[in-house]
C-alpha cells in the first residue's frame, strides 16, 4: 500500500539535448520506491538515455531498481539473474572470454542483437573510473531515423541485416586464432530488419558492430549503407557523451540507442556494474 508520503512523488528531470537524453533529479530513496518506474520507462522511450547522477546504488539496490523497471534479465555466460554483471577489460576481475567480448564495447553497438527478444534497456553504474578516457557515448537511432529524407527511408524499407558477434570481434581482433574464431562463431547469428517499428509505431535503426551485412546485397553496397547510416546516426545532434562520476547510474533504451565506451587503459581499474531490463517484444512486432 502506498504511504501518504509517497503519493505525491513526481518524476523530476531536465532534458540534455533536443534529440537525446534526460537527467533525473529525484533522490535515490524516491527512485527505489518503484513508484516512478512507469514514468521513467516512458521518459526513456521518449529520450533514449536517462542519467541518474551520483545515486551511489549498492548492487542490491541496482538490482531492486532494475526489477522495478521490468527485471534483471539473464546475463552473458549464464550469470545469476540476481547479480550485477561486471563490465571491465581487466582479466583479473572478469572471465577471459567475457573480457574479449567486452572489447567490442569500444565500438558503436547495441547489446544482445542476437537475442530473439531484444534487451529493453541496459543500466550501468560507475564503481571505479579510469583516470583518462572511459566516457560512454550514446546515440539515439529513433531521432536519427526520423531525420532521414523520405527517399532515404524508402531505400531502407524492407532491408534485412545479419547480425553476428563474430563480425563485431574483428573490430578489435583482426587476426584471431582459429580457436577464437570458432568460439565467436558458436554464438550464432540473427537476421533483423534494418528499420524496426515498436508496438507504439516508433521506428529506429538497428546498427552497430554486430550489423554484418544486408541480406542479398552486394558487399560494397551493404557496407556503404550500414557504415553511411552509422556515421549519420552517430553525428553530433543524436549523441550524448556521458563523462562519469563515481556513483552515476545511466540507463538507455537498448532498442533505439547505439552506445560505446571511449578508449581507456584496460588495467586502469575502471569498473562498471551492469544490469539489464528484459525485453518486452521481439524486434519484429507482428501486427495483430
Ligand atoms: C555495456 C557497454 C560501455 C562502457 O556495458 O554494455 O557497452 O562504457 N559499456 O563500459
Ligand atoms: Mn554494451
């Protein structure tokens, strides 16, 4: 039962840029009641990335907050659903093969494009910062799609893209061993539309380092389209760069955002704790 004190809690926020981002100003205590969660999800859907400055969530609080927003989905490598996932490039603090995959986070990507149901949102909290670099950039692929011309939109209609983890790994490891490549390729592939439409009718681009090629198209044309769009979608108006403070939490709409870390020393101690919010619907929403 809501207490009288909680009834009046309102979501307070300020927009960051016209085409991406908002900063939520409520206290940790207000956020952890869960009462603001529906409004936070609506805000995220509208702006793409939501910043919660210096909340200093404990791991248990981050899981609680994520659960109030729709649940902490199963993470990579069968990790316990009740735990946070450690995002670090230091093998002392994370499994070696997971560190390999995480090197892909230095290039524009969407999390889990090979999952049948996309991850609705991802949430990161900064535990330890790198002394230099290690910002995180976010790009809103709904507002960039909206700004394409009608001719460009028509050109993209119906195109389907094969996404694979193994393609993304070539960005940082161009000469893998045969064993590495076999491991990457064992993670599977998925084919999804280049432009997806959610159940509310909002369209966005699905791009990033896992977007390998456009089905049925000449490689040169496919690369021209995928890289041309990524270049446009990550241009200034659509991008927010978060410069972290310890204790910051940031959540992004993983269906409609690209993100990447800016370069940092893997052994700097940088440590982020991640939770993910379960997907509500498939990439391809079947019209009823
Ligand atoms: C992630 C990710 C970026 C960063 O956790 O999914 O891409 O800045 N992180 O660590
Ligand atoms: Mn990521």
